[in-house]
C-alpha cells in the first residue's frame, strides 16, 4: 500500500569522531526509517525502506557512497516482516 517493496538494515562502520554527524545526515534522508549508534562490529545501524531493489541500490550507491567517513557496510535485506513498531502515545486524562 505504501509502495515499499525493499527494506534493509545497514550495519555501518564510521570513524568514531564522525559518528554523530554521519548518523544525523543519514537520518534526514526520506528513505531512512531509523538510525542509531550501536556497539559491536559496527557503530551505526540504519533501517532503510525503498520502493524496490533498484531504489535500494541507488540509495547505497549515491547516499551512502557520498559519506566520506564510512569505512565499511554490511547490508541485511529484510525478506518479510511479521510486526512493525509504532509510536506509543501517553493518554491524557
């Protein structure tokens, strides 16, 4: 219904001094659903939604490729989703 037919998690290695800047730049992109600093082999996790695999490829090539402080990336395609998260709103009395 939303025209999203390709999703992926991007596990990205960014130079430590540029982590916040890179995360903020990527989070502003309309295809990015979620961006967070992490620990472990990668220090930035980005969830991406695209209209199709070609659009996902172009996002990786153009948007990620433009980032100068990224040294490595692992792309995990999401094949099927069983549940999505949403915002939890506080109920007013």
